[in-house]
C-alpha cells in the first residue's frame, strides 16, 4: 500500500541535492494524532519532473537534512537519530524503536542515536565536521569519531555557517549564537530588536556577510565580530532566507516570496504562503505552509526556460 494513502496530511518540509539526485523530506501524519508522524526522504533524478522514489523511510518524523562537500546526505529525526550515506563508523546504535529502510536502493545508511530527544537542524563542512541542533537546546558536534555536546538555549530554528570556525544558530527568545572554532557566544542584538524575538532562519554568505530573519519583520545583516544592523520592516514576518548567486530571497508567509534589491523588499509572488527557503544547484526553492491535497513546493531557476515551477513531490 502507498504510504501516502495511509495518512490524512502529507507535507514537504525540506529540499536538497546530493550525489544521488534531488531530495525532499516528506512528513506524513493524521490530524487526530500529529505526534505519530512518520518521515521519508524522496529522490528524483530530475529537478522538476521524473520518477520520485523512496530514498529513506522511517517510522518517526524526519526534520532536516544537509549535504556534505562529498555529496553525502545527512538527516536528523524526532528521536535524536542521525542518518548518513557517508562511510562513517558510529559507536552508538539507533534509537531502540527506530525502523527505517532505503526503499529500493542499495544504500547502507549509517545511523546513530546522537541525542535523547528531537533533533531539528543540521549543518557541517565535511563528513567529519557536522553539527546538529536539538529542540531541547544542546548542539552536538561530530568530529569523525565522537559526538561532543554543547549547552545552548532551547528551541533553535536554524543553523548555517561558512567554515568550521564560523557557525550560527538562531532561534526563539532572542537567541543568536556564534561558534568561533572553540566556543559558542551569544550575539548582541541591535537596540531596536525585541529581546524575545523569534529568529526563523540564518544564511551565512561569508564570514563578513550574514542574514538573519525574524518573525517581527527584522532582517539582520552583518556578522558576529562587527555586529548586526536591522534593515527589515514590521510590515512583514520573515520565515526563511536564501541566496542564489548574489541575489537574496525571503519567505514572507502570507505576504509571499520576496527579493531584497537595493535594501528594498520586492514581492515576486504574492501567493503560496512560503515558510521555508532551500537552495539547490542553480535554483532556489520555497516551501509553502499549505500543501493539500498533495505535497509541493515552488522552484525558481532563472536559467531555465520556465523560471518558476510548481514541483509536485
């Protein structure tokens, strides 16, 4: 039986590209019991059309994925598990109730229970330098042999970096933290930013240029060393940020898809309620809040014959 037919709701929540193809994380759940969600990573050889297959299926929700410089896929789930296609050796087995499969693919997934609780973000530089974030707060670092836990506040929303000594984690309660290669430090907010603001996403373009979005409409630009300034507007709520070449795009929820041009927010699409921004080669992808009856997202590829495409997953 098709797993989609067993659940009321199916949502795409993340998009990425690895050596295996184009991926989307799908979440399946029933409205009567959303906490019993299950997850799948799909794979497609084509960015828009083509045969979609199961690349990873799990009996718990999958929350985020990241692709290493060698093209390997890393995924985290609701029970503290980390999955990867990289040839690594984890000492800790997966969560005892986890069941997973690779669909019809001959993929030897390496899986470990890295944390007791939900993992909701992942980023790294190589297969031996990976960070994961937990809803409870602690961030965990994989050095190729072991995991090290770092104490951080609860409810992070996003992680990104430019190098192993330049990493940001942003989240609720006004929390922005920066890792300089040795320790995590809280970043001082601009004076006009509410101290309890909810920061939704972070895009680290370089050590000198970082974008951080907030529910209050703020868009912080700068870096941890020199400080940030807010160029946002309370007219908006920002849910995600990403770049394509040197262009900056934002997910504005009910307001639509925006591009930052000369410090102005230009609306490109006023529909779709985008709440997430994800980058793939030559394109940028926007995850909508409402996807029923079937999961989908919007892909923007300027070099394609058709720049804007609704991608069904």
